[in-house]
C-alpha cells in the first residue's frame, strides 16, 4: 500500500478510536500519525495525544505537549481546551479558570469554547458555587444559544435569575431556550416561568 494511503488509513483509524473514547489505542495511532507528518496534521495529532494523556491522568505530560500549540494554529482552540483540563487535573484551580476564560474570550464561537464553559459550569456546581455556575451557564446561553449544552444552560441560568429576583435575565434566558429548542422537554417550564417573570416585572418586582 502506498505510504499516503496508509497514512490516511491510520488517521481515520485514530479518529474513530478517539471518537469511541478508546484512549490508549487512539493515542498510539496518533503517535504514528505525528511521527510521519508535519504542519497542521502533525499539530492535530499532538493535540489528540495530549487529550489521551489527560484521560489517562498524565496531566503534566499533557501540559508539556500542548504548550507549543496554545498560541496559534488551526488546532489552537482544541489545544487550549485540553490544556485547561490538564491544569485542573494538576490542581491548579486559578490556572484552570483563567485558561477557560481566555479560551472563551479568544475563541468566542468555537465549539471547544462552549464545551470548556460547560465543563467549568459543572465544576462550579460540584464545588457548590451555584452563583458562578449560573453566571457561566448564562454566558453559554448568550454565546451559544443553539449549542449542544444550551438547553440545560438556559434552564440553569434562567432559574437562578428567577429565584434571585433578576426577572429581565430570567425572561431572556427562558425565551432564548424556548426559541431555539421548540421540542425540548424544558419548553413548558421555560414558557411558564418566563410568564411569571414578566408578571413580576409588570408588578414592579
């Protein structure tokens, strides 16, 4: 088999293994790709190797591998996402939060930014920091109103706003969810509590 065809087969196998979360096998395949390529293909393989390291709790190795890829390139956002997770794994709380915020600010429409914000919001929930979690969920609704995590984010941000008397925000979050996910199981609750929030606004609440 000609080398380019073999390489493409290896890349496809690596991607399939990665998608199925078979981290060790995916890592081995991406190591093979990285050793045979340059440029964006090489960098993409390096990012995926580091991602597999994060899953294996090899956080220091992941940080070192990702460091050259954080500043630029086609895989910058993905590299920043996994770098943030590696910092969290190392216990660098401030570094983790700052890394996610930097990714969200620099890559405002990237799906990796959305995933990183969702991870951060859930992390805040697990730390019983519900106020910061709600703020982060709200940021997700604003930036990714139709995103893969937006249904839950719209409910979390809207319900927090309603419970804490910020009715304008509650209406915005609930109605954003209802507009973007007309078949969602959350829709009846979004519409009901949006109506209640509007009522309270009308009453001067």
